[in-house]
C-alpha cells in the first residue's frame, strides 16, 4: 500500500456497556474522497479518534500509510485532521493557534500565513478565536489540517455550521485535495452533503459497516438519497419516531 | 542507531516544548499573571521589610533608648560572632609560650524571670556547658579579632579553639581542685599550638592553628567567659589560675603572677548585643589570679536577634506560588475545557512528551518569576530593613544566590506539581484547591498556628520535614554551631532540614504528581 491510504481493520471498542465499534473495517484509497456516513452515535467519531491515536481500540488496527498514527514523528505532515472545530482557546488568535501547531511539527511560521490564505481566513487570523463564527472555526480547522501539506486528511463533519457559500467552497476544496492524489476521509450525518464530493461511501450504524462502495452503486432504482440513507441505517438507529416511515422492515 | 533514536527523542521534545511555549505566550492572561506574580512578590517583600523596625535600650532607668541595633562584630572567619570575655593579658613580642594551671572553675546562672535584664540579684550556682576559661593569644582585644585559645569548659572538657568556629578536644572531665588542668599555648611565627596536661609534666598536644597575618606583637593572657544556657539564662564564671608563666623565646625574662597583667573587658558594653551577667574582673591571692567573665567567644547564632535577607520574602513568595499554581492549573485544564487536547495529542502522539514539554514551560516560567522577583526583592528589602535600624545577618554572595535560586525552584516546582494535578483532575477549580492544600497550606500551619515561637515543636518540625513545606528550607540563612548551646528551632528561625535536603523532599512530591499524571494521560482516551 502507498503512503496515501487509511486502512481500518476489525476495530472493536466498548464504552462501559455500550459496544461503540463492532468490527469496523474499511479502506480509504489515494486520490479519492471517501464519505463516512451514519446517524449520530453510529461510531464515526470514535473510529476517527482511534485512527488518530486519541482513543485506543479494544481490538483491531488502524494504519495510516501502513503505520500506526502514534508512531509517526511529525504526524501532521502525514495526516491532517479536523475533529472538533470549536476546540480553540478563545483568547488566542487564529494565527497563533496555527503557529503552535506549526511549531509542534517543525514547520516554518511562513506556512501559517500560507494556509490561512488557502482557507480564506485572511485578516480574521489575527483576531481572537473566541469571536469566530462556526464557519470561520471550520476554516481555521481546515487550515490546521493543511499545515503539514499531508497526503492523508481526516475530517469530522466539516460542513457543520457553514453557510451555502462555505459549503460550495468546501466541496470544491475537497475535490481538489483528491485530485492532488490525497486520501480524504470525510464524515457526515447527511448523505445529501456528499454527491459531487465523495467518490466512495462507507455507511456505518451501531458500530458496524452497513455499506461500502462507490456512491452511485448504493442508489438503486429511483430512490432519493434520503430513502437510501434511511434504508441502510434503519436497523442501526437506536430510536426513531414511529411517525417516520420505517423503510426496510 | 540508539544515538539516532535518542537525538530524535530530544528533538521531538524540543518541538513539543516550542509548541507549548507558543501556546503559553499567546494567551495574554497568563503573561499578565506572570508579571503580577513577580510584582506581588516584590511588593509584599517591601511591605514586610517596611514594617520591621529595631531599637534598643542602653540603660534600664532612666530609660535611654535609641533606634538601630546593638553592635554585632564580624569574626575572623567572615560570619557574625559573639566576642565577649574578660582577659588578663601582657603583650608578647615575637615567639613565646604561656603556661598556667586552672584549679577551680565555677559560676552563677541568672534565675530571675526571662523578661528581666539579668543581674547578680537572682542567681543560682552553676556553669553553662560552654563556659570557658584558659589561655589566649589574640591579635588585639578588639571584637572579632583573630585568636587561638586553649581552655577548660563547663561540660566539654579541655578544648583548643581558634577563630570562633574551629575546635579540637583535649582532656575530658570537669576542673576541680583534685582534677586541676594544666594548659599551654606556644606561638611560633603564625602558628599557635595548644597543649594540656593533668600534672604539669606530661604534655599532650591538642591542636594548632595558623593565624595568617598575626602581628609580631600580640596580647597573651588568661581569659574567662560564660555564655547563655540552652534555656537562654545569662551566666558568669570565675576561674582560678596559678603556676602562671609567660616566657618569650630567646633570653627574655619570664613573667609570673606577680607581673603586671592588664585587665580588659571585651564586648559587654551597653551597645554590644551579647547579654552578659554582671561585670567581669580580676583578683589576686598570692600566686593565684582569679578571672571572672561573662559572654561568649563563638559564632553568633540567632541569639544576635537578627533578621536575614530572606525574612521578608516569605509572604510574597507564597503569593507568587499561588498565582503560578492557578496559571499551571489552567495551562493543564484549558486543554480539556475546550477539547484542545485532541489537537495537542494529534500533533504529539507521544503523550509523555506533551506533559514533559508543558512541565518545562511552566517550570521555566515559575523559575523565572521566583528568581527574578527575589533577585530584586532581596537587596531592596535588605536596604529598607537596614534603614529601619534592623540588623541583617551577613550572608555571602553564594548564599544569597542560593536563596534566589531557591525561590525560583519553589515557584517552579509547585507549578509543575499542579500541572500534573490539573492533567489528572481535568478541572481547574479542583486542581487549584488541591495544589493550594498540598503545597501552600502546610507552610501556613507553621509556627504561628501550631504554637508560639519555639513552641509547637515536634508538629512544626514534622511539617517542615515530611510535607512539601520542607521546600521552604532553601530560605534558611541562620548558621548553627556545635559550639553554641541554643535551641535551633523553627521558632528561632531554623528550618529542621538543610536547604537542598528540604528541596529534595518537595521534589519527591512533585515527581509523584508528575508520574501519576504521566500514567493517567497515557492510559486514558483523550
């Protein structure tokens, strides 16, 4: 496998009595955007945290470019990640937030200004991050992920809080990353965000991979995306109002 | 290969440390807190020093009191000394030998109330353990002069001592008419040698001293002095000398008891610090000279009533420590409060390295605050205290540097420990509370709470020996001397542990907190 992959193999993770991951396996190939879709609590974030060495799996492996993340010397030069855009010290400016990350990866300060410009943060970079809108925080998070110019990118719900203009920008940005040959894993709880972005989709529910394939293959007949999603996740949602259609039963 | 891995490990720590330093310095509140801590340390030191005034009274009635402190001489060894004694002496040009026998040595101990100036009105018989009578060679009778002496003592047998701190034992046992002690001092150039004998025939050499720069003409004679007891009562002693012979080398005539011996009382004037009992003097009975004296010839310990350069530091130091404890707790817990720990650990997956880098940053900040502020505060407070008439115990530049570095280390170590607590607890109010309880509170339950000066004995000793408060030992500046019988207690300004030992006790606590934090951080999901 090349440097530009994510390989997740048989991940199990239990939190108390809850089995959060129940044998999750999938692969993200170079030059593709892979959508990682599932309802809230399906295990998307837990899987991403395990890939990034933040949580430990009870069983199974997660490799990035063939190696465990925790063994990488300057990991953010290999894997850029955005987990929680709100995770900022409010009194620190966006630029200084990027600066400390750059220092940790031994990247020059000039790289900070490059990525700030890349995500269109502009003059806001010098303001305190506490005053940022959610969309600006997402852009700052993307900038942080791009600091090390990594071949692999992992983003948890990057469309959250973005205005329509931001969503259009984000889609183009993700396509461009894949076109540059990078492997991109993007989670979303809305399948509708992914057409035109994701080449490949991994659907997860209750800690299991429910579907894994090219997006067009998942849509059968004249189903809308919402129908597809509901069909795939029906058995995996812990609670759904009885007023909603119970497709797939 | 191993070297390569090691260098990679070091550079990894360097990257993490630069990242943590960037994090620290880009939060304005934390920078302000550091400046505040340093400012408060200096401010409180000034206030402490400013509130301290000394005056003393030279006569009880009519009362005559002046501002300032009594005279404390500097001894030949460089420290403050007590130099108060009675001496019957002759001058000796060039080399020579003095011999005498002591046949009796007795004294009186002040038995009146301790808050009254001692007088001969209320006394009981007895000697202090370090009452001294014997032969002395001294460059002059000025206080603090270089000397060497061989002497009988109250409870420590015959001793050869010189320049206030040097001591060698001779014959054991107390002096009495049936156990008289023969003593001899010989001067040869700069070297003085002391001998003793129980019969005047068989002599034992006890020791010798090189008194560099001793003038060719010196004072040689019979002295007596008697220090305060362990309990602080003033004493006075009288010794009977006979078989007195001062022989210059060469063909000069020998001087005996019948010759003229000049009586000098040194260091018992109204402006001298050492508390004497009555006045000294000499009497003759035929071939015997009785010398009566009070005082001490030894290092001045806390009985000189001194302040030290670090006295005014304590409160401000504790305030600075609390500020740094708050900053350290926030430096650790802000990661969790905002979820920033995800980014931090994604950037540096080796979690021990993250904690080490944070410890280096907060430790360096704490050290800088403590050391820089105390480097300003110590000379400043000393100046203010001197201007208020206080006596400051002399401390050499190395000792002052130790106190300054010690202040830096105290602030740094408590901050690093709380960084560990904050990492474990993840919530700053709890971490701050734990930090203050463990690292500050023991110091405040010290002498003031557990008993008055000198009181609270074992509890206070225990606090400053096994709790983190032991770290404050680095502030200790008062000297101890085995030649001075004195209660070296917290109440009198003496920490139970030596400076660096106390700091090691604190280090053990800090190391435990850091190790626990390291373990928790490694095992826990981020």
